[in-house]
C-alpha cells in the first residue's frame, strides 16, 4: 500500500545508513558526499554525515548504550535562500542559520535519555556498529517539476523503547516564484476539515486510509501536505498516531483538485498551478 511503503522504505534506508564503513569519526564538511543534479533551475547537493557513540556502562536488560546520529539531506543551491532556511529550521531547529555549524552541533549531541551522568565516547571504527539509540534525519526531494516537495523525516529510537518514532513534514516550494507554499495559498481552508472527512469517506483514492483511521468522524485537515502535479492532487499527510495506529505508518488523504474545486474556492494561484479555469 503506497502510504505505508513510503514510511517503511524510509526506515529501511535509515537502517542501511547506520554507521556503514566509516573508519574515522568525521564532521559534516569532511563527510559531505556531493552529487550535483540539474533539475530545471534547481541544483541539489546530497549532503550526509554520521557519528556513533558508546558508553562504558552496561545496562542489565539491554546492554551497553550505543548511539548513532546521521543525516542525509538534499540541499538546494545558494540561489534559493528561502528554501535553504526552511530546510535548516525543519531539521536543526529555529535557531539554525549555517548548515555546517548546525550539522556539527547535531552530530556532537551524544546525550542519551536516562544516561546523562555517563560519558559517551566517539566510536573510531564503527564498521558493523549496531545502535540501540539513534536519531536519523532525511530530507528527500520527491517532486522535481515547477513545484518541488521536500519530504522531511526525523526518525528517533530511544534506548529500550518498544519501537521508533517518526516526525514528518513537507516543505513545498515553487521554483518559478521562489516561494514556499502553504495550504492557504491554494484554497479557502475554513471548511477544509469537513471536506477532508468527505473525501475520506467518498473517494476511492482514500479507501486504504479509511480502513486504518481511528475514527472517520474525527478527521481534521492536516497542515502537512504535498502536491502531485502529474495526478492533479493535493495530498494531506498525517504522521503515525495522528489519525491511525503506528502500524499504519504515514497516512494520506488525497484531494483531486477537480473534485476539490466543486467543494470550496480555489485561489487564482492554485488554478494557474493546476491549469484549471477560474470556473472549474
């Protein structure tokens, strides 16, 4: 099922990236793996970094705490500072302004909940390292036309926890206008929650999500969304536990714009983006 595939593929990618083969702990500038791709006018660099820690302490049930921190980020060129700032703030916090400084601060945070009184040591030869506490950040560019969607996933696992937790967001960017896009830029959102409930119940695109939700009557309009210009859809995105159980992963409610235009007022910008007439 598509909505679940995104979540589990990301988890698999994060597990694969966990401290594979690095011989020395490296900061972000040394470990940056740069692959430049020209997508119309947006140049992306794939920046990555990781660091592993262990402690001279044995916990009776789970053994020695072993922490891994990593990031893999599709980073846009200097011609797009608004997009850069949005990515920095989403992954490293509101105060982040410089990529290298923020990435180093993230990698250097070796604190493990419950073990703050114990010193953490950088693992100098982390090949085959298996963490039991981790924080992995991924920023992947999904759509590569005029409208770019960057999927931000921060997956964390706490030492001894039952399962990982994932925080998800989308950064939506119009490359032609060099602007971030919010739902309110596309439509009148005052009735969007009730329309999302209607879409969940009535549209075949949402059948699988309908089978997963806790309650079809308590659905609200998520502020997290992405756009599929090929399928002419606006997609509301929900993190695990938001409207359904953890096992369902990330859930989505699809809003085809042709259907949506009959339910509420779309903005001129939205009509232009999807090539709709004002009367549609």
